[in-house]
């Protein structure tokens, strides 16, 4: 229990959001010339793994997403590999400590090549998403196509997806694309918050 003594099982407030922003700025935000997963070139880049995989960043990111879980009344949280995987693991653990457990899944980019050949991972043998409300998350939203792929797979097996969330929204079309499919994008942070102070 000593390890949990410093854990603050409360809803993340503005102070915690400010702290998360600074962790992202220090560990995940870069200026340069980069090719994004969308194929576009950009002079800013977010590699969110160093934020989501450092202890405090993992906790704060999970708390921000869990606020969105509460707002959307999601029963499961999931996302496309690999962007969503670190944070959904943190969310499952943090939600359990808070006595508000949320189970998580992730969507493979291609079916597993052996065994069950699953596309959706994390469900038990007698568990399915049919009729369940699922919040789809990602680390960074650019065009929204990665989020959309996860949405389509979850809907294919009967899951209900009305909302998605990202840690950083680059504001480059994801909100509009997802709206075409009846999904609202909730963004914790925006790329402009980092560029303006450079």
C-alpha cells in the first residue's frame, strides 16, 4: 500500500492538466521536419510514448481520459495499436484504484496471424462488445483516420461508438471527419498550445 500512498485518486483538475501539458512539452513535443502517419509533412511532431510511459505522465493522461469516460458514460475504452495501448493500460489500472473500474481493449491494424486471429484484443472468452458503449482514444489526432479505423472495427462487432478522445489534437481535420460518422472528438490538449509559446 505504500506505493499507492502518493496516488491522488481524484478527478484531474486544471493544475494537473497544466502539469500534463508541461510533461508533453518536455518529453514529447519537437520542432523539425517530419513526415506524419497521414503522409503530410510538418514542422512540429508529437511522440507521445515518452509522456504516456513515464509514471506521472501515465497517471495524468489516464485521469484526463477518465473524465471523458464519465462524461460519455462509456462502458469500455479502446483504440488502435500502438497509439492507444500505453494509455488504455494506465486507464484500467488507475480506474481500479479509484474504485471506478473501466475495462479496455485495443484494435489491431491487421488480424492476428495465428491462434484466434482476433482484430480486437482484451476481451475474455465469454465477453463481447455488442450493445456496449465504447470510447475510442488515441494519443494524437491528425486526420482522424486511425481513430476511424478503430471505430469501424468496434462497430463491426456491435459496439456503440458516439465519442472519441485524444491527448493532443493537431486540429487538422479529425473533428470534421469523425463528425461525418456521428462521433464527437474530445481533445485534452491542442497543438496550438505548444506552438504559441515557442
